[in-house]
């Protein structure tokens, strides 16, 4: 028995691995990136619709061969967050919301988080009223105003207003009421314009400290019942080009303190194209060369304005002329762009929540980016 016990003990020792020395991996190490992002880099805004408190903004190099090469960094962006970047201040802003009990609700807090683009660390926070609109993302839900001195954040409770943040003093200035009118379209020296439910536009003019000076309102410029406009214009040389549900373009001059409308023109060029319609989430854009793009779908009609499209039509917006049609590899839901000169790119979010990349202006498909984002509804240039 003693011999048997000894053998069992020796066998047990033989199967127990030698204890290796384990060196804990250090934590809290942050590697910086160049604060001057290359013009072809993109910011991918993941709204994380299936777990909204875990949204994020990704910094991506789309020319990287692998995901590891493409991924440069991330900022948290909770609860359908807004985003803006100031080139003059070399900082980024994430307008996000939190709940004291996380997914179970509780007290709601809204902040403008100010990020350093080199470290992607928060350098300051400005608390704003917990009224920020949290609907489907639109490009004009927040905008920089007055030479990047102020940030305007659209509120909807359903009372409508705009929260003004002074980015220089890092302080909340106050709310500007915009009854019956929504969104923040920057114009003039220190003003912003909102789209009103009756088809007019309201312009709010700010004092030097960001408080409201006065307002002006246009006549009715479009028919919100029979042919509404999309709330996401493309702005070029002080003119905001608004597509309408029926396939028209309404140009609005927002270069001065007052807003004026130009003559509308049709996206279609002949009767065969008469049933084509614009559609999607962010369906219109202007690239760095001043070329315009609109996401289009055939057999459009009542209720198809969110459908996206299988083609992107290319325009000289100022002349009201179409230059080309780009047939997409996959159906598109939203457009974005980056780059300058001969290195310009278009990005199209497809129904698989991947991002198709095309060269511009020829529209040649390059590849599909799978960034890991859950719902990358908005893609924009990093500069």
C-alpha cells in the first residue's frame, strides 16, 4: 500500500505544471496619434441602435489593408450622440447623454464633451439642459456658429429650442427658443437658421456673448404638405441645397444675416427619370472639390423618402446640372466623403451596416469596410 501511495503522489506531481512567473500587463497606457488627421481619414459615427448607451465615434484610415491598420482610435458617444469638429480650435465635440441608472433610466444628464484629437481624451465638459433631440441622426442637429466660437444643439421636448455653448469660455450660454422650427443651420456672421413647420425659415441672430439678439423669418419657401424638404442640406459657397421629396432642389442663400431662396430645379433630366426620387438618411453631400452628390432610387413615391437608393447622381449644384450617374455595388442608405485633390472618396452605408468605399469623381468601387460598428449611419471626413 505504501508503494501504491507513493506512485500516486509521484504521478500527481508529474501532471501538475510548473508554476510560471506571470507579469501583469500594465494598464492605462494611451498611445497618441497625430492631431492633424490626414484628409482621407474618416469619422464613423456608430449610433449603436440596439444598445444606444454604448455608441461611439471611430477614427478610421480607410486605406489601411486590415482592420488593425484602419482603426486609429475611438471616442464614446452615448445615447444617439451628436458630433462636430473645429479645425480652427483643433478639437472635437461629442454631444451625449447619460442616465444615473444606466439602461434602467434614472436622472438624465447631457454634456458637450470636448476631445483632444491627439490623445482622444476629454479635456473639458459643458453640461447642457437634458432636452437634446434623440431621433434618427441628421447632420444639422448641431452646428458650429460664429467662426466656431459657439456650438448650437437642437432640443425637442416637443417644445423646440437650441442650446448655445460658448466653446471659448467652456460654458453653457442659454437656450434660444425656436417655436415650431427645428435644426441648426449656420449662416451669416453669428446666426443660425431653423426649418419651420409651415414652410418658412426662422433665423436667430446672436450677440457677441451668444445670447439672443433678435430673430427674422422668411415667407413660406416650400410646401411642407405636398413637397417637404429633407432637413439635411449640402452647403457650398454659402448656399444650402435642400432636396425635396419629389426630386427638386431648393437652393437657399445662407451666406448673410438673412435667408433668401433661389429658383428650384429638378434632379431628373428627362421624362424617363421622372419617377426617380432622393432617399435615405444623409442623402446629399458636397465633396472637397465642390462636386455635389445625391442618393437616388427608382419608382419613388409617397413614403419612399427613407428608402435609400441604388445610384448616386453627380451634380454641379450651382449650375443645376447633372454630370454623371454612379451605380452602386450595394443599396445605399447614407453618404459620406473624405479626401482632397486626386485622392477623394465616397462612403456609402449599406443595409448590412458595412461601408462601401468608392473613388471620386469616377465612382469606381474600391472595397467594403467592416469597421465593427453596429449602425454606422454617418460617415464624414476627419478634417
